[in-house]
């Protein structure tokens, strides 16, 4: 989130959405499994797979700034158990 979209926090809260401000992509919590984000650019993250909810070709415009609504699904990793040699 950047200073050019500060005005969106209040309306989102007013509409009843659970909103959390984040300073950078690394500070997004691991839960819940799926989250939605309003962003000015596509995030790069190894913890989530992101997809556009609003069409990439037709972004929303707020105060002359292009905005995208994105859905991030948590990447599920499996633990690999190695056998110990005795």
C-alpha cells in the first residue's frame, strides 16, 4: 500500500470488510489461506500465488492511480522426511 491510496482504508472498513494495512509483501500473515489485496502493482511473493480478480487490462482508477484487486492463495509446502542411516 502506498500513500496514493490512503483514502481507501476508511471506505473498506465502513463497508464491513476486514482490512489490514501492510507495509510490504513480506509482512502479510500466513493465515488465512486466501486473501484479497488492493494494490497498484502485481506482488512478487514466494508464500502466495497471486491472480487478478479485476482484469489486468481494465484496472480500477482511484485519484488517477491504477488499482488492481488481487487474490493470494497460500502456497502449501510438504515436509520431506528423510530416513536416517544407521
